C-alpha cells in the first residue's frame, strides 16, 4: 500500500505561514518559505520517479468454501446503478498552465482599471502589493498611484503565488467537470474566489480592501478563468487510469512507462 507521509501537512503549514507573514512579520514568511521548500522536496522524493510503498505482511489462511446450494445465484444489476466515471479527463498540469496563463492575461484589465480611474498603471499594482510596503499605513491616492519598487516586487510575488495555487486547485477540480473546463474556470471558480476574497480581504490587505473596485476585480477574475479554461481545452485529455503511477496520472512524460497508446505518456 502507499507509504504514509507527513510532507503534505508540512507543505500546507508552510503555505499558511507564508500568507500569514503578510499581516505579521518577514520572519514568519521566511519560516514558511523554508517549510514549503522542505515539503516540496520531501514529497517529490516520495512520489518520483515511483511512489513509495509499505509492505504489509499477510497471513495466508486455508479456506474451504462450502454451500448447500446446487446452482450458482446470479445478481441482477440494473443499468441505473452503474457509476458513470469520466474515461478521459484533463491533467492537473493543464490546470497549472491555465492558471499561469490566466494570471498573465488578467494583468491587463487591472492596469486598464488603474489608468482609467487614477491615470496610472501602477495604482492596481501598488494596491495588491500594499501589504509588502511598510509605510503605507495611511497612504494617499497619489502615493499609491506612483511607482514603487517594493510595491511592484510584493505584488509580483503575491500575484504569482496566488495564480499558481489557483491553477493547481483548478487542475484538481477538472475531473468534476471534464466536459466544461471553461464553465468551471470562467464562471464557477472566479465567483467562488471573489466571494472568498470579499470575506477575508479586510484582514489580509486592509489598504486593498478599502480601495478595491469589485466590478473591475470580478472582470479580471472572469478574464483569468476564461483564459485558463481555453488553455486547458487546448491541452487535450488523458485517460483516467487510477492504477497507473503518479507521474503518469499527473500527465508528465516518462520513458520507462508506456501509456495506453504506447507513446510513453
């Protein structure tokens, strides 16, 4: 059976500390980054190139079946009781690629919002990166609309991390709607993500929460989801063989294994 591991818990705790550092201190963020690195490396070693397994001893027992019946009883199963599972689905890595592509494209509506409302493309950037700028406790609109290196760096890190995590979550949810990735990524996921941010943004980034325009934010999220869904659709599907090794279920090429079509994928 698959070997037990604590690396996913360590990785999740590191991600929690990393985001908690946005409202605490940089030391918490450094600790979270180290835990994330250890969790990723440890988890990868247990899954690649082959999954680790634990051997469980099984004691064989002699069993002699006996029955008083003279005929075999057949179970009558109706077609309505069959489990309809997707034969093909999209790989998790396709969701990750979609998240990265959507994150790049959604930058443009955000910059357009800043230019139309404050005549500065840096307004939205500095709003997102406001948690990483120490002196922005009571920042003015002119200060936020100006260019700041620390705001740009903080916004880039936050945006890249969030888009990557959302892409992974999107990829994990794809088997639920294997036929409609654009519906999942373009409507359902953005609405869920916007609702979640609306409830917690006041604690995570008060400056962003006080000045955010939710209409433009929702538009950016919809652009993100539609682009992510289109990227997933163009990536193609893979067969859902749950008995295959982890690297094949992730859609990663492996020469030592042969897929259903014999092409090593």
